[in-house]
């Protein structure tokens, strides 16, 4: 006989991989819930970025298993044994696009009569996502791109003060990482090799990831520049190793294949097959490209295989590409593998099609870590929790076994499965099961 669920919120210990140290609700927000009379049970964790004692101080109860609660919250996908009949689970399930590797997980929610709420589709009444880690992917990704550039240039015979940079995961927090990076960049300006002159990094896109990368580069002292200023740098500032950043916004990247149409994002999304990407034309002037663009098969690539091969042969590719989007063979077609936080780069050799982890060898170095927000777990969890807390009470109080009608209209799309049934918004997932 199935044990009744506790009228409580359960917080899971993350086990996705060795880097996953985030939590959906930090102690400060848990204390708010406890003060409101809501019991919060937190699984003990030896690896989380927050100590168990911090949750006890917030009024939570430490347990070994929190899956017996009415609302269960994690960050990444839950395990099969954590899905209990009648419960509601909140997580990034990676099922909403029909991802084949997680269809068995979705099927288990349905079979057990469990409700699934996916953070990725918690939106406001205008359809804008409200809780996400994208900013931290951008922050950490920009840093790892600078790390990759420093060590790739050293491997090519150009050591610099930038090789003192550590991986994002090795800093105490964002402020610590920014402080060290600013110092390294200041040292580069005064004593670095001239191969870093001019020193321009391009960032693509207008979303959270791209904004996070631009924010980080600004924090470490980069100077924004226009395309005209970028092109004039070799003549006007010889020997200047100041880091500059060129933001390649969507309207700079995409062009209607016909004539006479100004770029419009909504039109682009609806008719992406009629657009071309002209991003490659900017790359010869860059030391690195940071790509934060969303991509699927509808959209043009920012750097396809044939263009990259031609540019590599003519030595017009930047030495490093930071592919924060990390779509395998996607927007950057040479992104062939995902890397780890402590080994963020690989070198792609177009002559052999080999991808070798590290910064050594012939080819182009590509940073392609696919779980970048885990590098700044405390900072990322604080922001995520602050954005999430307004919705937690709503989902805790709602009995989704009767359908999503008990929720505000704007939140109904966040429910993928309600009481074991796919919700109207997500009925299309049935064909993948």
C-alpha cells in the first residue's frame, strides 16, 4: 500500500554529475516558507554549495529522502525512484522538446499518476520565461573562453599573464573570479605579447546567455566597441592589448535572403529558413567568438563546416570559439563534443576531423562546457531561488490531479504532466513516447 504524502515541500540532493552543486531554493527563501507555516524537508548533501547547517538555521528539516512530500523540487532531472504517485515534481526535466533520452522518464510520470512542472516553461502572461540559469551560463562561459584563449595562445608559443586564470569552478564566487580576471587583463595590457593586439572578442545574440557574457566582459574591464572601431584598431592603436567587446546583435547577424526587408525577430523566428547568417564575415577581426545563440534545425548556422574550413585554410578564423550554446554539430558545426568544467576546451582538426580535449594541436580551440552554471553554484542558486519563490506557493497549494485549471493561465503551460496526463499545451509529446 502506498504511503500518504507529507503536506510538505521536499528539496532533493542533486546527483546528475560531480559538478552539480546548485539548489532550487536557498536557505533565505526556505526561511520565508517556514515562517508561513510550510514544512520544508531538505535532503542531506555532502557536495551542495550550501552547508546542511544553513538549512537547519533556516528552519528546514534534514532528511535522507525527501520524495515523500507533496511537492518535490530539484534542479536537474529526477530519478525514476524519486517519482511518487500523486506528488508534484518541479525540475528541469529536459522532456519538453521530445528529447529521446528522457522519454522513459516522461512515461514514468504518466504511468505513476505524478505531476511534472518544468522550470523552463514557467512564463509570465506575455510568454517570457521567469526562472532560468542562462545568465550564469553566459558569465561562466565568457570566463572559460578567456581561459581557453590564454592557454591556446600559450600552446601556440605566446604565453601571457592571462595564463594565471583559473577555471570558473575554482573561484569562491563571481566577485572573486572578476577580481582575479581584471588583474590578469591589466597585467596583459602592460606586459603581454603583441599577438594580443588588437584584442577583440565578439559576443552573439540578445538572450540571457549573451547578456551574461556581455555583463562579465564589462565587469572585468572590457571596452565596448562598434564594428567601425573594431576595424580601425590595428591602425589607430598599434600595440594596444586592451580587451574590447563587439556585440553581434541579431540584426547584425541575420539577413533576409530576398531584398528590401529590415530584420525583425518575430519574422525571423517564423521564417528562419529564408534567412542567412553573415556572422562569419566578422570573425577575421576577432581573437575569440562567444556564441550564445539558440539553435535548432530551423535556423541558419553561425559557422557551418564548409565556411569554417575555407576560413581555416585562409587563416581568418579566430584561434578560439567559446560555444556556450553547445549544440553538438549545431550553430557552430565544429562543436562535436561537450567538455567539462575542469577541461573546458578541445581542439578540432579539420584535416582529420579529430576532436582532442585540451588546447594542443593543429586546428581551432573550442570551449563547449554544457553545464556552465554549475561553476558558480551559490550565485546561480541565489538568483534562481529569488526568481522562483513567487511561484512555489502556487504550485504547492494546487492539486494538479484535477488538471491545470486550478492555476493562473500564465502558469498552466509550465505543467507538462498533470496527475498522470499530458496537459493540452504538451499533447504533442505523445508522439515521442
